[in-house]
C-alpha cells in the first residue's frame, strides 16, 4: 500500500498526469574549439579605440548627411508648393485676361468704326499699287526711319 500511495494519479477530465514526471533532457556534446578560433572570438569581443573612433566618425558623417538630405527634401517640397501657387495665379490671370479680351472684342462695332473713318475722317480704301510690303525683323510693326520711295 505504501507503494500505491507514492504513485498517486490525479484524474481530470480524460487526462491523467503524473505527479512526478521523468525529466529526460538530451544534451548535445560540446564541440572542442580550436585555439585560433577561440582567440579570434576573444578579439572580436573587444573593440580597439581606433575602431570605436572610426565608427563614431562614420555615425556622425551619416547623421550630417541625413540632416542635409532632409533639408533638401524640405526645400524641394516648399518649391513644389510655391510653383503650384504660382501656376494657380497664372491660370487665374489667363482666365481674367480672356474674359476681358472677349468683353472688349464683343463691344467693338466694326461697321461703326468703318462709317466714322470714311464719312467723318475722310479715309479711303487703298487702291492698287498703294500697298508696299517691307521685310521686318519684328512682325508686330514697322518703324519708318526715312521717306518711303515712290513706285510707279
């Protein structure tokens, strides 16, 4: 009976658990490390002052470059926003200009201008041979610097 008491089982639902389960762990045998490998590992654990200074300088250079890059990105973003504002302003001015132009052209009565030019100012239509063509650098107008030669 004493043996039965030491191996007491507790039943819970459909599982039975052993009060003192056998713990068997399998340990892998440690490999022997070569002396040169061990020395290299020890050296890798300790950093020299020169290496630490190099890493610090590299970190500082990286930080400076990143700050400069972020500044450039900010400048580009601001430029794009400014350009968009100027484009909107240009479009608004173009629309206003087109509206003013169409208002002016629709308000002009060409027949009235012709009547005033012929009847009140005594102007006449040009006859054959009165029109002289000139070559000009600017196509907008020709500036008369001397008398126009007469053609027969």
